[in-house]
C-alpha cells in the first residue's frame, strides 16, 4: 500500500513543477516578443529547466533573468545566425515555386540540405549556451557533434518540439483553439521534457560528471573517431559578471 505521505510529497512536487513551468512560460513569451531576443529567451528557459530536472532551480524568476542577461550576447548572435538561414531558405522556396523542372528541383535539394544542417544544430545549440561557456563557432560545432553522436536523443528532442509546432503551423484552426496553452505552459513544458534527454547526453559526454560542472573534454563515443567536442566550461551568471 502506498504511503500517504509519499503520495502527498509527489503531489506537492508536481504542483511545484507546474507552477514553475507556468512562470517560466510567461517569462519566455514576454521576453521573446521583440523576436530578436528569442535566442536569449531560449537559453534562459533551458538554463532553468536543466536545473529543474536536477531539482536545483531555486528562485525561478531570478534564475531566468540572471541566465537571460548572462547569455544574451552569444544567444542573440546564435539566434540571428539561425534566423538569417531561415529567411534565406524561405526566399529560396518562394523563388523555387516560380520555376519548374530541373531548376526548381535543384533549389528544393539545396533547401533540404540547409534544413538538415539546421536540424543537426538547433536541438543542442541553446542548451549548450545555457549550460556551458564556449566560443561562438565552438558552440555550433559541439551542437552538431552532439547531434551526430546522439541521433536517437536528437530525434526525441526534434519530435517534442516539431510535432506540436508543426501541427499548429499546418492547421491554424488548432492554434486558435489552443493558443492559451502556448501562452500558459507549452513552451516551458516542452523545454522541461527535452531537458531530461539533454541532461543525459551532457552527462554521457562529460563522463557522468555533468552535474558536477566539470568541462566537456571529449567527444561522445558515438561520434566519429576523428571528431572531438571542444573544451567548454560551465556557464553561470557569476562567471559572466566577473568578466
């Protein structure tokens, strides 16, 4: 028979998690309104959710804004790089629709390659910025290598984000019926669920020491033998403030 005290503890923890996700989601939506700040908001969101899966989140609002400020420069530059690629892909697609035959097919192939590269980078890009300090190019390289070395985990993250966003993008009517869920909890919920997989990947490439803030010093065993994950150190608001 289940211990009533244990059940009560689980209920309290569940309510605490939901409350934190509710607050996080509102913060994410509000700080993403300028569009250009979406990268910093994603990094801050992941910074808190990665702590939540280890039950180290502390004061959510304070942690969120500390991470948002600390990672603003790199996260914004990274987001702008991704955004520029998305704009180029959209332009190429519109251009391709004006043609038929071989030229149109060529553009579609190029767009497919660009999309594949983005899919290989985005899943771990902002979590890496949230968790570790590294150079701009080093972070992109590590995001790509983590995807290559952890394909199944990457698929889970892509599905977590891609399926709900894809559904509302293809069927606007569904978004009209569920917009309040995106406003209240869905962004933070997806990031939190993704963080369980991301944390496991970080621990694996860190030799199980991710929660001890040790640097990543080598590639995952699944990454090609001639590839290496660049040395990176844990990111924290304090370390940024000291620079």
